[in-house]
C-alpha cells in the first residue's frame, strides 16, 4: 500500500512547519558539503596515501637506536 499524493503533501507541510524553511535549507547545504567532501576523498589516489605512510613508518623505524631495547 503506497502513500497517496495527499499523504505525502501533508507530511511535507508538517515538516516545513516544524523545522522551518531556514533550518531545512541549511541542513541540505550541510548534506551537499558532505557529499562533495566524500567525492573528493574518493577521487584521490589511495596509493599516494599508502606510499606516504610506508615512508613515514620506515623513517620512524630508522631513527630508533638499535641498541636501545625498550
């Protein structure tokens, strides 16, 4: 049983009355920023991050004193 057009309209009107147009528009703006950030993160090459982490770990290991056993 799918909701009818009138039921959807009533729900939308109630949401607008409860939250107000300003709150809904700011929420949608935040959602859009999150999606853009997610897409930007997905488009970055993951091998760059892995190479950087491996290099940093090797540098940290090389800086430790081999005679110092902690």
